[in-house]
C-alpha cells in the first residue's frame, strides 16, 4: 500500500501530541507555573467552525513537520487539518467504535427471521 503517511493529518496530530508530552512537566520533573499557554486557535479539522486552542509546542511541531514535508516536495499540512474540537472528536470516536462492532447489525435480521418463522 502506498499511503502517504507524511501528509496524513493524524500523523501531524501524533507529532503535536508527542511534542506536547516532551514538554510535559509531569514527565520531565521541571517546575512549571501551570498548563502551557494557548497561543493560537485553529479551526476544527472536521469543518464545523469551532476553534481549538493550541500551545506553542503545537505550532513548533506543525512547523517542523511542514519543513520536513517541503524538503520532500510535499504540500504542507494546514492548521485547519490538525485539531478536533471536543464534539467532533467524540463523534468521530463513536463512528470508529461503531465501525469496530460489525456483528451488532447482523443480529437484527436474524431476530426478525426467527419471529416470522
Ligand atoms: Zn468540530
């Protein structure tokens, strides 16, 4: 399979998550005054219109990733392709969970058939 992982928004999201946890003071033991500050808002990648706050770590990760993509002559990942708003994220999670439950649907016709027999 020749899927282009470099331009996959989910890969970008993973990179951003990784960059964020690198700076996670709970893991590094560094002193911190609190959560990383939100420096920008990016539109939800689902296109619902919601804006999602991101930290400087997310900016840095996207910039780094896009620099890498440009060296590979690939189009950059846009800020609108990275973040989920909480509502769209849970809707997407539910969609994926439903897709992993293929057997629930087959029970409906079986029950129906039994009732008519
Ligand atoms: Zn959304």
